[in-house]
C-alpha cells in the first residue's frame, strides 16, 4: 500500500474542496485534495456567484479570471415568468441587485459585483490557482475509510484506474465530499432536517434563445405552461452562456415514475417550454438530483471538518449552494494554517463550527422557505395541480382582464413577485453573516438595530464578528477597497490618525505571538486616503480607534479610541491571545507588555 503523509487532506474537489485547498496552499500549507472523479464538474450545476464569493476569489488573486468566464451582473437583470419563451409574459422582477432600486445597495457593499458562472467553468479556475500555489491533487481516487486519533487522521483510498491502495496520514482533514459525504457518515456527524423532498432533472442544452431574451436579459426564466399538472415542472431555464447555452431544470413527481431522459424526449420538452416547435436544440447532458433540507449539527469533530454540501444541503433557491461551500473554506483555511504553523492553539479550530454552523442552518432554512414562497406566484397566476390547459388559460384571461377580479388578482401577483425579493435580491442573507465565537472579542457595545429588513438589506457595520465594510480608498495613487487592506492569510489593523499608537501595539503584540500584523492608517491626509469620506461614515470608531481584522476579513476586535501606548499594546495582545486560543485570560497582555518593558 502506498503511504502519504501530509498536513491537510481535503476529501473532495468540488467548490468546497477546491476553495479550501487553494486557500490553504496560498497560506503556505501543504495540502492534498482527492476526488473520485477524473476531473472537475462536467456540467454547469450551480451558477449564481455572490459578492462574498467573488471577494474570496479576489483574495486568491483570481477575480479577473472568474469575471472573464462569467455572465456579468448587467445581464442577470431580469427574472421572467411566462407561459413559454415565445408565449405570454406573466411577470418580471429585477434581480441580483441589478435593478434600479437595488443597484446602489450592492455597489456600495463590495468592490466585487455578483456574477453568473456555472460550476464547470468556475472549478477549473480555482483548481489552476490551487496548483499554482503548490497544492496536490489525486483524481480518480476514492476514499474508502477515514478515522482519527489524538494525533491525526488516517484515510484509506483507492486509485480507481490502477486499483492501487493508498493510505494517507494527515494532521487534519476537510470532508468536502458533497451530499453523500462518507466522511460525515464514518465519523458520526449528526444532521437535522430531511433529504429527498423533491426530485429534479437538469438538462444542459445548446439552443439559441436570443430573439426571446435579448430585450429582457436575465439568467433565470420560469416557464409555467397552463395545464401542466406539476406547474413548476414546465421548466426553468438557467443561462449557462448568453444566449445559446442553457440548463433546463424541471421538477418531477417521483410517485409517477422516473422521467424519460432520451434525447428525443428532452428535445420535445425543451421545444414545448420554449414554445417554438421546430427550434434547433442539442442536448449536452442530463442529470437527476434531489432537493434536500438538512444541516450538520456540528461542522467539526476533533481533527476533521465538514465543508460544503457535506455539511449543508438545500435547494438551489437564493443561489447559496456553491457560495456557502466556498465561504466555508475561507473561514477554515486561515485557522488551519495558523494552528499548523504553531501561531494559534487548537481551540481556534473549534470556532469554525461555532461560526459556520449557524450560517449553514440559516442558509438551508432560507433556501427552503424561498422554494415554498414560490407557491404564491402559482396561486396568483391561478395554476393548480390537476387543472386542464383550458382552465389554466381561462385563469390567465381573468388575471389580465379589465375587471374588479382582474385588478385584485394582479395586485396579488404583484405581491407574490415582490415576495421573491427574498430569493433574488436577498442582500442581507448574501452578505450579512455575523460570527460569534471565541475568535471574536466583544467590545461591550450593543449591535446597531437593523434600519431595514435584515434579510433583504445588508447593513455594513464594524461590530465585532461582522465582515469588514467596503469603502473605496486610495493607496499609493491607486483606488482600492478597504477589503484589499485585509485578508491574504494575515490579520490587519486598520487605524486612523493615532496610527503610531497602534503601529507600536501591533509590533509588540506581533513579536510576542510570532505573527505579522500590517497596520494601515486610513483618513484624510493619512497613508490610505479616505477619498470620499466613506470610511469615516462606516468605521464606527473614532479617528484614534482601530479595527483588528481577521484573515477572512471579519472584524475580530475594535477599540473606539486609542488609550495610552502601553494599554493599547496590552489590550491588542489580550484580544489576539483570545482569538488565537493562546493563554486567553484577561490581563495577560498587560503583564507581557510590562514584562517586555517595551513602553
Ligand atoms: P460537490 O458535490 O460539488 O463535490 C463533491 C466532491 O467530493 C467531488 O469532487 C467528488 O468527487 C468528491 N467525493 C465524494 N465522495 C468521494 C469519495 N468517497 N472519495 C473521493 N472523493 C469523493 N446549487 C446551486 O446553488 N444552484 C444550482 O443551480 C444547483 N444545481 C445543481 C444541479 C446538479 C445536477 C447538482 C448535482 C447540484 C446542483 N447544485 C446547485 C448544488 C451545488 O452544485 C452544490 O451546492 C455544490 O456543488 C457543493 O459543492 P461541494 O464541493 O460541497 O460538493
């Protein structure tokens, strides 16, 4: 049996495994990822890629590569409900922050725009980035058993081509092995929720829909054909490449048997949904999948951590599948890196589950609620299971009639479409993840109340646990985001006018802990120019205060005003020790600072 020793083993090379591997490699950790498949995703699958995920790509230095392959935000604008592409349009919603009413919210929240990049195009980009950083991959390699002891993880796998058996011994492992996670099963992870709540087929098609979409560009077209007993089943078209590559996604009722996936059947169905009987359609592939609503109770057990679908499985609504999977890795990778480098205690790793499990639970529940909320549209349109096509069309005639009932029903449809903002413009859910754990040090303040609906609207804050707010600033004659000052596997200290206090404090704490803490002063006339005054409005601390930002760009600690230099150093050291799981008792920093006699 071949034996391999490696600091981190990642099981799975989907979005979760690839992102974790690329980030670990970038942070200097030798990592081996395995996948039982011969390559990355062979079909489009997930596609909506939100701003937080693009921020991770920015951290990896591959944002431009992703953008080059993606459908830009401007072309994601319209969500359309219609009887068919060529048929009657029923409703339209401006989506994914592209609409006039939401664009500013999205633009102000992040330097990165949301985009649409299907999984089979995104995965090779992350794979290439991981390899450039030295990560190793074994394709065609299937995990068979995994176990752990006090010192490490042992995984046995087999090369599915040669049959060679391989035993890997790792200090830590990441189970990113998808919805049927063997890692989760063998290590006894527990889940809450239900699997198999619905069945779906995704058919990848080449078909030119330019005449039907160019005047209403978007990436999701919901086709509801009157008389279709499973109304949702008519077919949702997901843009793969504008406007000639698509996924036709259809729900089906398993109790009525499995659908016919022959090429002829798929082409016939596609033509019916498009509403053009002779349109040229090429079928590239067809996959069945199911709707789940399940989340792990814990995302870590000893030396093994779950990421992606291995930990949370939910419907595609809100487009949170791949996004959440990639963001798991962004939370975990720096923690593993610091622990493996001896710069943090193992307690830091417990914060992964403390922080990500509530996010996973929230995402799973939000996605399921969004699926259920879609029924409001079916109700408003007047489509019910079992009705004939004639009844369905009669309902539509009434909906669009100049009558009291027509007006009432149109108001109902407007409300049903507005409800879909919780799926298609759900900015607070997309960006507003707030962490609470021992890797976040409270400052004694109370979180500012939400000014608008917390799910629909993201509210930037530097409250400890929040993601660092974005503001455009200028550094060395370059316009950059405040987000660019943080990340890259390091803590950063963002200060203002009193940066000398914080520079000395960071040097002292950094040398005591063996970590590098870059300090930036932001403000008018500072090293980083607050060109539009936006940072002053966002930072929520005074000019003399500071923010300590973690490598995943979440605020770990903040100080509203600078104390004297000795106290600043002591408080920063205390905060870092707590965050890193190193002698985390209050007052220790003061003693170290005094003993070091640095001030
Ligand atoms: P993913 O399933 O992508 O990857 C798992 C990895 O683990 C693979 O590399 C696999 O080889 C590996 N693996 C598993 N068992 C192994 C073993 N025993 N040994 C070795 N390797 C093993 N989501 C969404 O948000 N919008 C959407 O439209 C869709 N559509 C969609 C369609 C279809 C057909 C599918 C199958 C899924 C979707 N999804 C989706 C879900 C989305 O694809 C999903 O959330 C992400 O792929 C999750 O990424 P992971 O990396 O966690 O798992």
